[in-house]
């Protein structure tokens, strides 16, 4: 099948690109002008020659947010996968990318009679307190109203979001926790497993919009569990320092007068809201009746464990991944 992949340069987008190629799909990868696409042509596990790989992937440079005619030169695709995401989470960027860019992608899909639109979203939209979550939900609603069959994948925390303290712990410093480190949890998922899950959905477009929360293989891990795992793997004693999550509110309150005159400061304030959110909320399914997060109800997928991932980082077999701008430590 021919798949138009938006966000192909991102963390999950790159893994989806690789998985699409590995499964023999033809990919049209949409990238911003001047951006490089990372697909190791020498990757032996793809089992394809460089010529076969370059036949399988067509890179289209287009500025989807600025150019009305961005889709003019696109070949027709059978399916669209969007791994687009605001890199900063700042309100204006979130509107532009999470909503506007995806809306334009959907308009293309409708015009080109695309048979399936797969959207990578996030499980945290169940608690929409942040600008980027509200923009994601706005687009999810638009997608639901569209005539294009849609699958919305609401993923839990990525491995990449849980590597921020590797260097501190390696240097013998204590693992930082918010409060006790036991009040939140997630089922971390690797980029490879999530990409496999996304690509596995392509074959069967749902008749009604499907919303699929998804985590990695369980059990759910608290920050305490993650810290213990990391310290054990790096051969360090498990020592922790607890920080109050309210510290993000205090800093936000301190800089709020500047927010009245500076957009940069308002964006900083939104970042502090994002940080507080991740310090206090679980990335698991929310049970609205019981008013609690429910690890059991959070579906699991894949084989890659955080423990094996930390071990790979410790041995040098895996490289430290570039993290987004939502990094906390
Ligand atoms: N981090 C987590 O733990 C987590 C958990 C669950 C769900 N999620 C969700 O997963 C999704 C993908 O995350 P990710 O980590 O793969 O994102 P990412 O690495 O930040 O990649 C974002 C992608 O969107 C593109 N993009 C950003 N701004 C753009 C613009 N103005 N115009 C065109 N393209 C633009 C980027 O292109 P460039 O390379 O050109 O910037 C990149 O390809 C997000 O929706 C996120 O909310 C994240």
C-alpha cells in the first residue's frame, strides 16, 4: 500500500518509516523543506538494498503550515499516517502543528479519497489541561466527523521520555523524584513497538473512528520503579532526592508578570504547566467512575522493556536518544 507519512523526521515518525519499509509498503515521506530524513540505508535488518530502499521511499519537501498548495505535487496515497507534533508545546505552535497541519493533511486525505487516516495522539489528552492537548482533541474531533475512516492511537510514555537522568545517575548523583515518586505510573513503550502497533492498524480501517490507548508490555512503572531499575542497571546505589511538583507553580507565579508583556515568557509558563502535568499525572487509562488511573485497563503491546533499554544504554549498545523540548531534567 502507498502511505503518506507526516512527521517522518520525528522520534516515532522515523520508527514508523522504518517499519513501513520493512513491511514492504511504499512510503511518501513528507518533510519540512531542508530537513533530513533518517533512514539508515545500510540498515541490514531492513533486508533491502540501498536501491530498493530508495525505490520504497519518496521524500516530498513541503511546508504544510505555510503553503496552501503544499499537496499539489503529491502522488495519491491509500493511507495517511500522522506523527506530527509540536516540538515545543507552546500554544501558538501547538495550534499550528497539532491542529492546523493535521487539518490540512486531512483535507488532502478527503480530496484524494484516502481510505484510512492513522493519527498518533497521546493518552494524556484524557485530562486536557494543556494547550497542546486541547489542540490534539480539537483535531481528533474533526477527524471523527470526517468521511475518512480514522484510527487514533493514544500512546503512553515513550522510552525517550524516561532517559533524562541516565547521565546524572551514571555520575553517582541521586535520582530525582517528584513527591514520593509513587503517585504516578506509566507503561513505557519503545519507538519500535509503537511503530509496529501503528503499522499493524493500517490493514484494517475501522467503520467508525477507533480510539486506541496503548502502552508497552507491563507492569506499570512508577518513577520509583524507574529510578531503581536505572540505578541497578548502572551499578549505582539507589539514592533519591524528592522535589515538590508545586515548584513549577511557584516559578510560574514568579515569572507571570513578565508573561503580560512577553510571548516568550508565556511560552515558558506553558512549559512549566507541562512539567507540572507530567510530574503529577499518570500516563494510564483514566477510570472516570472510580476517578483514578487504571493500570489494568491500559492495553499493552510489544516486547521491548524499559529494563532492556536501560541495559542497552549502559552497555553502549544503544545510543542516548535526542530528546524533545519537553525534557524535564
Ligand atoms: N513523549 C512521549 O512520551 C509521548 C507519549 C505519548 C504520546 N506522545 C505523542 O506522540 C507524538 C509524536 O511524538 P514524537 O516524540 O515522535 O515527536 P517529535 O520527535 O517531536 O517529532 C515531531 C514531528 O513533527 C514535525 N513537525 C513539528 N513541527 C512542524 C511544523 N511546523 N511543520 C511540519 N512538521 C512539523 C517534526 O518535523 P521536524 O523534524 O522538521 O521538526 C517531526 O517530524 C506527539 O503527538 C506526542 O504528543 C508522546
